[in-house]
C-alpha cells in the first residue's frame, strides 16, 4: 500500500511543479517590461557582450604569459663513434633577454588587455543606447497603433453620422463616399502601424533575448523625458567618454609596441653551462659559453618604423575621437532639446486644442452647422498633431540614446 501511494504521489508532484512553472511563466509574461528591466536583460543575455567578456579574459591571461621568462634548452652532443675515443657534452642553454624586452612585452600585453576591457565597456554602452532606442521605438509604435485604432473608430462614427444625414436627405450622397474613403485610409494606416509595431517588437526582443509578442511595455509619457543636461556639462563628459578613453589607450598600446620593436634591436645573449667528458683522457671538464647574434643584416629598422607610424596614426585617431565626441554630443544635445520642447508643446497645447476643435466640429455637423469636409479637416488636424507628438517623442529619445552612446549615462546603473 505504501509503494502504491508513493507511485500516486510522484505524478502529483510532477503535475504541481509543471503548473507552478507555467504559472510563473504566465506571471512573468504579464508583467510589463520597463526600460531598466530591458537594459538589464540585454546586458545579461546579449551574445556580443559575452564575446567581449571572453576577449577581455583572454587578454588578461596574455598579460600573465607575457611576464614569463624564456625556457632553458637542454642539449646533448657526442663527437666520435669509437669507444674510448668519444667526447660527450651535456649543456644547458639559457637565453638572456636584453634591452628591456620582457618589460616591453608586458607593456604591450597590458595595453591589449586595457583595450579589450574598453571594448567590453563600449559594447555595453552601445547596447544600452540600442535598447533605449529600440524600447522607445516599440513604445511609440504601440501608441501609433492605438492612435490608428482611434482613427478607425472615429471614421466609423463619422460615416454613421453622414449616412444618417444622407438618409434624411440633408446632405449629398457624395459626403458618404468621402466618409468611406476616410475610413478606408484609416484602416490602411492601422495595418501599417500594426506591421511597424511587429517589426519594432522583433528588434527589441532580439536585444533583450526573449520574444515580446505578448508582453506590454511600461512608460512613454512626454513628462517622462528627462530634462536636457547643459551643453557645457556634456562636453566635460565628452573628455572622458569611453570612445575617447579607448583612443587614448590605443595610443598607449601603439607606443608600447614601438618600445618593444626598439628593444628588439638589442641582440639577446645565450648563456651555455655544461659538462664535457673525454673518454680518451678519462676526465670531465666544465663547459661555459656565450652566444650573441651579430646584427649585420637585420636591425629591425623596418618594424620599428612601422610601429612609430602606427603610433602617429593612433595619436591622430585620438584627436579624431575627441572631435567626434564633441561634435556628436553638440548635435545630439540640440536635437534632444528641440524634440523635447516640441513634444511638450504638442502634448500640453496643440493636441488638446485640436481634439476640442474636432469634437465641436463633429457635434456641429450632426446639427447641420458644418459640412463633412470640415469634420474631415478637423479630424486630420487632430490626428496629425498626435502623430507629430509621438514622432517628436521618438526623436527626443533617439537623441537621448545618442547622448548615452557618446558620453555614457549621467548616473551609471
């Protein structure tokens, strides 16, 4: 009886666990996704960050390897073949690096490691900016779908009002044809907005590492736009931007390579210590020697010249990075301030006024005070204002993402 009850208990436990997992998945899907959560998911799951992290780990290991001394060489040599007339030599050859080669090699490896670390930080910052852009593109696409749905509903309301006035003989049937055309245009716009939303959700889902078909996004009001930071403060941040810092590290790395090529011009010495036995004399004697290359044909001059040229190029790249950071931040700052101001103006003044005009015009048409063309104009003005509002918000968030891409977040997560 105990075994049978246990057999019944196991499926029950499995079923309970399955139901719990399914409930957890449904709960996770039902929770709206906000911007901080999207950034955290992308930072955790995106393969580009994992690849950069592996490269940073590999570069750190290369620094340790660069500090290793060269291995000694064990040599065995026999001269002669007849017993009693042979000479046997056993020796150890140890290369001795001169000219600071080991320190130069370590400096090159450290420079490469710092570059890999900067690349990881740059990818993380770029991914953050991409998520900000994609998140608000999806959010605005949601709003445009809702706007298009409202347009279709209002077009249906207008068509019903026109049909009633046509049936009463108060307006021409041509007005009904205009209303049907307006309704068809609204449906086409709804289909376009729905397709754009699907594309935006797919792009955001690729960044955060999960499908977002059934998950809502949280946020998106105009007032959620952060205030613009003064340009002078942004330019101060530009001096320490990751792109500028990486260019500076690239210059240090190239200079370390030039130092390594300069050190390579100094020949290394090989120290030999061993023992030699002469069978004919029946005695053993010590062997000590030094070997040094003669730099007659190769003094590493071309490699040194190439390294110096690359160092000069890295210095020019640093100047270009500083210029790009300043000009890019200035342009993004101007775009953000303009788009944010436009979005606030449309949200608090233009859109409410256009909505009021549209409602009054539609009511007046029902009482015969306006032509249906006036209704269409008021409706078009209202929805164009809403569309401009969402476009201004999207422009502002994209400029904000560009600021974070160039200068990083004002308060890093």
